[in-house]
């Protein structure tokens, strides 16, 4: 069944990728030095985009759970083969083209390339070995987290829906949300130095973001959720302030202690509620911005932009490609090429395969 796009969510993707790019520029060029007044000012003006990745995680959990639960309600089942076909053609072609480019690039400029840098991203385990890989694919940790989520959650969701419907599935999602900060705290206590950075890059310790989106998708329409949402909607502006400003202030003042404990969980809850609000309020001034042609265009190219942004803005790039401001323009040129030459043809091929599957199924099971 063909479903229309949920309003405003492409615009949210645009916001997320812009936050990530700005954050990485500030991070990699030391523009947000907390020891200078200018650095502090830039931190609060530009450097709070670290949570752009959390927005992507919550979005993924929300959309995947929405689509799968709707399919279950309509058909009484979830076609996992269809789901993984869609994910394969959505995720792999742009990523593998980027990895092929890296191999050719490093060969051409005689830049040493470790095999694990490529294989860790190609087989989605890079997020557990950040320290051993190279800068070329360091950003793919988040893609690994999402792919691991795609591998596991559909099975868990299908089991939960079979056992107790949406209510039981929501309880499962809530339990996973609770577990994530407990794991972060436990890892922080037991390995205070060895795993300081990877705490934020593993699926078990970031599943609260993905499951916050999933839980929200499962609760929408229930009396309890709608009652709570009505109250939140009256002060909707507090939602983005929390995850774009207050969370960053907490990180600035106490370091990673806040986010590594409950911070990511709190941020994810506020992001999830904000997604619902913008989807339901497309005719407000916020909705007008998020659904504008520019924001929608940036949003649909956000996946390719994320894949390419590290190559063009990382200071370790040995070529001229990382020179600002041309590097930022190069990100979007590469993203546009990837979207129109890789993503869209892959989508057409996927649809062709789906049509063939349906035709073959109809022939094998005539009415």
C-alpha cells in the first residue's frame, strides 16, 4: 500500500543534517573552544548540533515502527522480506558507492588505507571499533547503529505484536528505553577510560533514541498519549529548546556526565514529541519552513549528505577538498549526485523487483 509522506519530517531531516554538518565543522576546526569567549559564544550559537544524530535515530525508530505496525494492523502480519528489500536498496547503494570512492581515492593519492576502515562500515560493525579505524569512515558509526536496529527490531516488534498487540509492544519499547541509560552508567563506571567515547556509539547504549521514536509510534492514538500530548502541545516551543539548547548547556557545564547518563534519553523523548507536533501542525509558521521546497530537498538528500560530509570537512583530508567554504558546497554537490544517480535509480530498481515479486506470487496463487 502506498502511503503519503508524513508532513514536516523531510524538513526535520534537513534540520538534523545541517546540525550535524555545523557541529562537525566546529568540532574538527576547533571553533568552539570552551576556554575563549569567542569559542563559548560559537558553542552556543553553532556547536549544539551533536544531537542531530539523535534526531535521525528518533526519526528512524518512529518511521520504521509506524510502517511495520500499520502493516501488521492491515494484514495481520509483517513481511520481513519486503522490509529488508526496502532497507537494502535504501541503505547499501549510496554507502557502498562512497566506500568504493574511498578505495579509488586512496589509491590515486597514495594515502594508506586500512582494510578495517572499509569493512567495518561495509558490514556495519564500525561503531564498536572507532579507535582502530580511520577518519574516512568514522561517521558511519551511526549508520551501523541504525542497521543493527533494522536487523533486530522488526523481529522483536513482530513477536510483541503477536503476543499482546500494540500495548505489549509499547511496554517492550519502554523497557528498552529504560535499559539504555542504565547500560551507559554501568559501562562508564566499569570502564571509565577505555570506553569513554564508544559509550555513545553502540546500539545497546543508544537504543533509547531509536525506541523513543518506536514507542511514540505505538502510543499515538491511545487516550493516555493524546491527553499528555494536548498538554505538551500548548508549550511546544519548549521541546526544541530542550534538545537544542538546554541539553547542550548541560553538556557544556558538566561534560559528558549528563548525556552519558539520562541526557540522551531525555533528549530523545523531547525529540519524539516534537516530531509528532510538527507532523500535526504543518500549517503553522514552523510547518511552513519545514515543508518548504528548500528544506524538503535538503531532507531527501540528507542521507547522501551525511555519507559524504566527513570526507569534505575533515582536516585530515590530504587534498584541497576540505577547504572552507568550498567544502560545504562540495558536500551538497556530492549529495545531489549520489541522490539522483544512485538513490533514485536504486529506488526504481527496488520497485521493479517488488512488482515482479507480486506478479510471480499472483501467478503462483491464482484466485
